[in-house]
C-alpha cells in the first residue's frame, strides 16, 4: 500500500503554493493509509513486507484468516501457552495392545481358603493396564472410545456376560487398582452385548469391538496431575483355556489446543 509522491521529488520549491489538485491527492492518499490507532479493514493488492528489525505486535487478541508461513529457517515462537484452534478439532489415537491373550495380563493373586489358609496363586478376571501418556491428548476431552478383542476358537459355550472395558483416571502413578478413596473417576467404558450363539461370539476368529456407552465429557485430560488406566473385565464365566485376545484401544478426543504428547 505504498503511495507515490504527489509531485515528482524535487518539484516543491519554497515559494510554491499547493493547488486544489495537490490537496485532493493528499486527502485521497491519507484516507487509503493504514490507521494504526483506529484500525479497520484493508485489502492491499500486493504483500506488505516489513524488513529491517521487523516488528512486534502486542494485541489483546488477534487472528490470522489464512496461512502463516515462515521462511529461511524461521519459526513461530510462543512465550507461553499452546497453539489454539479457533474451533475444536477431533483427534483419534490408536493404542495397540499386541493381540495378546487376556490371561497374559491377568495378575496373580493368592487364593485364601475359608479357614484363612493361604492357597495357590490364581489369576483374576480383571486387567488393569496404565495407559502411556503419549496416547492421552493433554488438555482435551474424550469423545469416544473403542475397545477391540477377539475370542479364540473353538469357544466352549456362550458366556453369561461379555467383556467390559473402563477408562479411569486417578492422581499419582498408576499401580494396582486403588481403594475407592483414591479412585477419581471414569472417563468412559462399555460392555459387549452378547450375540445369540457361541458361534456368533467366536465371530469366525475375527475381532469384536466394544463402543463406549458412557463418556464423561467434562473431564479435561491432564497428564501432569492424573494417570489414566484401562480396566478390562473378562467374560463371565471366563474361560482360561483359549482365552480372550486383547487387541487395541482407540480413543477420539475433542481438542481445543495443540499440545505435545
């Protein structure tokens, strides 16, 4: 938006009296200039290039309606905070669990007889696995979760209850299932609806998927304050012989900021 001289440089002698045309040109060009005090909408026909020492913008709030590009090794540096989306975006994260047998995750617990004697070790039907921080989108809320598992063939019978998964959060480091006073809350979870037959439950060896039926959308993920864990309850009654195969957990987040994993 550079303006040329109203008159060619050097054509302003001391005794010169500006004409009406000169004043109109001054007025027109001043009205097209950027007003830094009052602002306004401007549409330059060529890019504005600021060289030298550059510039510093200190607005209370600002926005860019098009791409922002850095060149020659430049960078966009934030003094604090994170890049923020104008409207929240969704981000889907897949946590692969390696298609391992459910029994591989089951912790061993001592069996205590009715007389109080300590018996042999047995495996529980519940899995408690800490979710690595890199799979939780810090500062986001959980929108949906999908847990994939597979039953092995042949499955002896149709269970009375299908597998259940729960995503929970608590303070501190993840460890064994905490006592209720330390259980902060549940982000989401769901139970697999059983089909009519054991053959359908086997699903010809293909994975099943449990889609979350309960989501606590008000909890904002904070990986510094909380740890997050996946709890899986096996089918009931559980069959330890073929075992349930644990495949993956897929989580979709509503994110308003772009934060590092």
